[in-house]
C-alpha cells in the first residue's frame, strides 16, 4: 500500500482552467503538507495542515485553496491556472513530534 | 534570503571518490537537519538526519553539523553511479516547519 498517494500523477491543462489534486495518507499522521517543486528543483512549502487546521500559508496566491475534509486527506484546488503554475506538486505527511516527512509520488502539472 | 541555501551544482565526481555537499540555513534556532535524496522523476526520500554538532555516520554517508556557522554538510564516500541524484538539504526551524534547499545535482561518473 502506498503511504501517501496523490492523484492525478500527470495533468495537462489550459490557462484559465480550474483543477484539483487529491492527496490521501494512510499512516495515521496528523500533519500534512503541499510543496511545489519548480524546474530548478526548489521544493517550496505552500501549505501545512495539522489536524485539519491550516498552520501555514507561505505567500501562496489565493487562487490556490487547500481543503482538508479529515486528517487523512489534503486536497489542493487551483483556480484560473497560469503558465507559472506548471511544476511538480508534492503532498507529504508527518506525525507531530516526529521528524520524518513522507512524500507522495508527485503530481506533474503542465499549463499550456 | 531563503531559509536554506545550497550550491545547485552540478557536481560530478568519479566512481569511488568522496562527494561533498554543503548547505547553510538562516534560522539560528533551528534544531533538526536532514538530507533527502531525489532521483529524477521521483519523490524525495530521507537518507540522513542530524540534531547535534559534529559528525553522524551511516554506512557510506556522513552528515556534519556546525550550528555556530549554521552549516550542514553531507559526505558520500566511495561514490557509486547509483548515488547520482539531487540531494536536498532540509531544516526544521523554530516554527516547527520544514524548509528545503534548492538541491545539489550529483553525477557519479563510472
């Protein structure tokens, strides 16, 4: 079983569209993250959720809206997609108090 | 200034040599430091963690931490072609958040 799973793995869409990426973890962790990795491999934190509560929002445009229906899921919805949104988006989770972050396999988003 | 800085490389070493990867961080109160390895097209995976000043060895890998200099490094001894990957330094800061560097691309030449 995949510990942190994301769907879809690949997504190609046109500018202006709205899309969602889903994430689920079966590790029982209470902290989940979304990271964005650009073409230069910079892995930048976007959101951090702890027990369904937003902890951090690192200067992310409000076109990005995370939603956590329960502590095992953290979905990312993106409105009005722009070319600069093209990147790999990684979902991750961690048990509070522990130091290891577990990453999903990534979702490759291409905006054309 | 970014929370975590790394030389992006690329770094090339011959097989069997020592690869040295470096990282600096800005939050002086940070307590936990990590090295992740990321193969092309894959997700990052944790290979080393270090919490106190000095060296920590795990097989061919040695992590070094100097909190006074806000400096973390990773040495890979007897480098193998399978070590070719991007190495990401990560820091858990005083706000308990994890920040990653830009990664250093390592190529081990057979």
